[in-house]
């Protein structure tokens, strides 16, 4: 990000893969973004006057040239993902079409969004917390149903709620301690107000979270498994069997595999990056 960051500056980015598809989405956010998009829209008045959570049909135009027939989804602050005004342009999914719409926005008042900037704006505008913001990246990068499910749970707030309950427990305990310190003359009234069990419970919960970090990281990042051994030992056959597809060439002739192959596999929900290698042989 730039050293001098303007939080509500209009930004735009392609939100879908640049490959042939039925639909592509170009996302915009920031102060005045609805008005900026309307200048490139065939129905500017309809777009500017529409309520949030509304889809408007029209064309993206560059002067008299029609770029593409689109649907513009309008979100008004603060009820949007970023907490700002937003317009998401759904166009046809050809890479040239999506790129043309995106470049047109950049030449008419929008800045190219940095990586993760939409989620960053959601965070700084109080629309999400760090645990949910990180979960957005995790759910995108997930390789198995198990890793996706765990990331989806964090995106839904499971980790935040757990941390918040620990925070509340510590805050209540701290309040009890401060009462005993500030009002010692009421010793009989406040006797026993500090419950040591609360601190011990919070420590236990924090330790459980810390202990779960390695396993959660394994489900997210996965592991690397290399199949290696002597030539013609069946490494490629095992590789294909694990993947349940004929990915590697299998032959009775020793040395058929000359270069390494790799693919993702799921071992009981844990994503594994599996490598098939050439056979080991003695050299002189």
C-alpha cells in the first residue's frame, strides 16, 4: 500500500479469474464510486438513484461505443462488504471483455485495488475483524472440504466468538480485582468477589487455542509427501492410485519416470502436495 493511504479513494479490481467463462465480475468501492460508474453506464440516472441491494441492467459504454451488456449490483454505505458505497459489475466472462471494463474504470477515476484491499477496508471500517479477514484468504486457498469447512467456520465468527468469550472472562476478573484494590474498606462486602477459577479457565482456553494452531495450519497449508525409491518399484502406480487417475505414465521398463510430477491429494481431509519422482540408481 502507498505510504499515504486514502481510505475512501475509489478503487476497482477484477474479482474473477481471467479465463473464458459465462460471467466475470469487476468490483468497485469507495467514495463516489456509484457516480463514477454511472458516467460509463447507459442508464446513469437509474444507477445513481437506485437503493442499496439493487441490481440495475444496462451497458458499459465508452462514449458512443458499447463495451458490454452488464448487471450492476449496487451497495450503499454502510451496508456493504467494505462499509463504503460499492458497485459490482457482472459482465460476460471473456478475458478481453472483463479487461476492457476494468481498464475503462481505471481511466475514469478509479485506482487499481491492492491485493486484499477490499477486505482491508472492511476491517478498518469495522465490518469485519482480523480472524474473519484472514479466513477470507484461507477459504480461497483451501484444497479440501475439511480445510474449507474449518475456514468457513472462522469466517462465520467461531474463532472470534471464542476469543471474545475469553476476553470477557478476563475483563470481569480484572473488574473484581480492581474493586478489591479501590475499596479495601468494604472488605467484608467484597470478600471472595475475585474468583481465581476464572483466570485458570481463561488460561486453559488460551492454551487450547495455542495448541490447535499447528493442526489448523496443517489443514490450511497442507503437507508435502515425496514418493521415492529404486527404479520400477511402483512409485508411479502408487501415485496414480492415490490420485485415482492416470496422471503418471506407468511401464514395466525401468526409468520411465524421468521428471518429477506433483498434484494435490486429500489424506482424511488434510491437503497433501504429492510428488512422484524418478527412481534412485547408483552412479559411477
